[in-house]
C-alpha cells in the first residue's frame, strides 16, 4: 500500500532503463520508414552477435572483460554509423541493441526481457523481403 518492503531501484539502473524507454517511446512515435530502418539495423546487429556468440547464454558465460570489449565494438559501430556514414537510424538501432547486450552483461533478467520485447517490435518492422 505504501511501498514498504518494496526494493528501491538502483539509480544507475533506473537511469539506464529510463534512457532506453525514452528512446523507444520516441521511436514508436516516428514514421514507419524510420522504424523500419532502425529495426533493420537491430536485425543486422543481432545477426553479427549470433556469428560470434551463438546465444545470449553463451555471451553471459564470457569473462566480463570480453563482454565489455564486445560492447565497446558495438559503441564503435554506433558512432561510425552516425558520424562517418550519417546514418542516424542505423546508429540508433545499434545503440538500442548495445543496451540490450548491456542487460546480458549485467545479468539483469528483468531488463533483458523488457528490452528484448521492445527490440522485437522494431525487429519485426525491419524484416525486409529478400
């Protein structure tokens, strides 16, 4: 009733979750072309992820240093897409995917499910016919 006994969310986790929610809320309000482009880049990022890690569980078993190195590579790709290619939608897709990978690295199953559900929404939109 008054929230007694309710565990308070860590401020860093709350900020991370809030940033993701803000980005996806704004993206859902964008036109379909933008959502499709972001979804397509999420699909590309996930395809690349599967080539090296096969499954989220395999990624979780990696050493923390290897997990952070992979997140660093995603950051580099995100920045390169935005800064060198001028592809903001693709950059955003990689950024959202990177945030999901961050939930894997932190072993936060609740956020992993939440982020995964949002990514799935955009991923479906980004499935382009061959």
